[in-house]
C-alpha cells in the first residue's frame, strides 16, 4: 500500500461504536493488543474482483524482536514475552522426532503448586518431561488431563503440541501452547519452543498468551498453525486470542505471526493499530491460505457485522487479506460483502477510486446511480420501531437518492479526467448541471463540480482543480460532507473530509 493509499485508509476507518468500548477495556486488560479498523473496499454485486492498493509497500521495517525471546541454547531458559497471540488454521501434523533415548522415570505433572504464573509452574515440568522421555510422545494427552481449581471455579487445560523444525537447523523442535481456561470467561498460559541441542532439550516460553474464551470449543488463545508462509524455509508460528468480548457479544480477535530469525523469535505483522504487531478481526476468525496461487501464504481474516447497535447503521461482513510484502505481513487488500444500500455502493466506489482501481469505481458509481434493487436509507432507520411508540420505522429519505446520484456523477466526472477522457468527463458534467440545477436536491454537488471544472478548464491542472474543490468542501461541510457521513448513516459508518472529496494525480 503506497503512502497516499495508507493515509486514505487511516482517514476512512469505519467508526465502530463498540470499538470505543474495546479500546477503553483494553487499557485495563492485561492481554494487550488493539482494535484496528481499516478502510476497505468492495466489488459490485456480480463481481468477484477484489480491490487492491495501487502499489505494494516496500518500506515496512523487517522484523521486530519479541520482548524477551532469547536463543534456545544449552542452559538458557526463554522468558515469556509481554503480550498475547493471534490467528486461525488447522495445525500442521506433527512428525516424529526424538532428542535422546528415554532415561529414568517420566515425571507426572502437578497443577497444585502454589503461586507463580502458568509459565512459571509448567515450563520446568515440561522440560523435565521431555528430557526424561526423549520426545514429546504422550505430552499433549498428559497435559489435557490437568485442571486448576481456584475460587470455586475449575480451569481446564488446553494444549496443542507439534513436533517440527521451527528454528531452521533441520532438527525437530517441540512447539506447543498450554493455557488454562474457564468456558465463557478467560484463559491464560504460554507458547513454548523446546529445541534439541547436544542430546538435551533446552528452551521454554516464547510468548505469554491470555484472553477471553467464548466457549470450551473455541481455539483461542494459542497456536493456530505453524507453516512456512513467506517461503524462506522457516515456518512461522501463527497465534490468536480474543482481546475482549464487549457489548452485545461483539468481540475482537487478534493474530500474531512470529518467526525464528536465527537469534530471536520476531513479530512479522505490521499494522497501524496501537499494537503494531497484531492483525485484528471483529466478530470473526481467520485462516492461512494461498489466495493468489503464487506459493506464498496469506492470513485471511473474515470480519462479521456488528451486533445489536441500532445507531451503527447497516452492517456488512468484510474480508481482509494480510500478505507478505518482502519485509512483513501487512494489510494488502480488503473486500466488503456486496452492497445492499445505495450509499454502500457509493462508499465501495470511493474505496475503489482511492485504491486506483478506476474501472471498478466507475462500475460501482454506475450501480449506485441506476440500480433499482439497491435500498434507500433515512436517519430515522437508525432506531428500531420500539423507539417510535409502536409506529413503523421511518421510510427511506426521498431526497437521499438524488443526493447520492449527484455525488456519483461528480465523482464519475473526476474519474474520466484521471483516465484521460476529457470528452466523457464533459458529458457527465453537462448532465450534472442539467439534472441538478440550483435549488434542486443534489445541486450542491453540481456547484462543487462547477468550482472544479472552471479551474480545470482554465489551467488543465487536475491538482489545482482539486485544490479548489477541497477548499469549497471545507467551506461548505454541512452541504457537501455531512450528508455522506456518520450523522446520517450511523456511527459505524465513515466520515468524509474535504481532502476526500477530490481525486487528483498521485
């Protein structure tokens, strides 16, 4: 994503009403992590095309070491990282491997030791088990039998144990998570990597994990998969956790991708959230798969709609694809479900235009203007019938379609100019003036087009003409910006700024 696309993305983060609750609660929550909402685009209803940024990012810093994940050398104990995990996928099948011949009795696990964290209690016990057994055989089954009783609650163990090389030395490591949870409440534990060196297992915790638990069958928190996603020969460990469950059971699930760089386990996610090493999905989950057939795996997150908040406006699901850019996994492309409402088609068209996909943008503006199947909206629809003393929810605003049609014509005019088709742009401009004369609903966008067109006709300079349009929008926000934004469509919807109102050369 180039710098201008990234800035546009930040300007147009969907304003989820419950995101504020998440962020407030997160500041009090030991899990860490963050809520990220990224401006996303969509395709028209019959299209399978996905909007992509105009260029791929190459400026993202490479990897960032985790807080205290040292090299697993003999005698070293890896200390837990401050912060939880992230992402979903079917665990990679374990492959056989042993570090040393079994020797001595295999110790049993005890979950009754007083004090200490899950990592502090079990890290030495797991290491003793591996070195007595010589391998991870039976480890997962033994750990799953454990429980912890505290304050009248019983916390059950959840663990995944994989035997595979994640440090690039061709010797299988034991990669595992262990957490204790109470269904519907909370879980805490750690992710561990034990490496075989000189016939002895060494290592320990590489990440602390904790978070909310939706049910006993929920996969979080912990390892979701370990696969070589970026094609460098070293598997990445993908972790996930639920940061918090909020109002109306809305929840935020976060993902981390960590990899051994020869000296440390490092984070490979780069995001714009306050926790830059996580990828976030709202009310949803994710998977690791190759979405474009190039042999490099992506992290695909599917966001569900917000729940139970009438003032948020219409909700849609969204798919975010986090792809390897040569330095890190970053948000590469995004796609909403097809629009149901006319204003959603307008927003999808704007997303496509801002991302440089002008063909899709033009098709979506055309759909927004002419598609009779798209529904209208009114501000009164933000609240249910019960708010109107039993009367039906207000019907769509009769002026909305004209406003959106005028705006769509204005944006179509700009796109034709950016594509170098001045004759088509002039035809759309003339239509805009004829259909939306002064005083008619939507005429404010015809006036905006006039401000732009007069400067462009004089200077043939798109940037100068856009500057005039932006200045006009800044001077008339109630007429140009407010009808397109969250005041009318709901607090979960985007707001437009004066800078968004034009599209010049970049």
